């Protein structure tokens, strides 16, 4: 598998299909945003692996993003 050294934030993440595909391609998904509580629960159960999961894009600040590793 190729390592791309890319970093992403999954907006409108749903249950995490895009995050899963990105991770399989070697893309580091730092955070995800999903407003639906049931989708967040599924995402958390299946894919969280140390990522931050926000409930709204409005909950993300530049400071919060700079603290993600």
C-alpha cells in the first residue's frame, strides 16, 4: 500500500465510509464532522482510532485543528 503523507478532515462523515477508504489509501484522517448522533455513534464504534469527532463544523476552531496530531 502506498503512503501518501496526506492529512484529511472528513466533513459530513456519516458512518465513516470516506474515512475508511482514505485510511486504506494511507491518508491520515485527523478528525471527522457529523451532525447525526446515530452516525457519530457508528463512526466512533468503528473508526475513531484516536481521531476527534465533532458534531458540527461550527464546533471546530483553527486552534482546535492546530492541536490535532
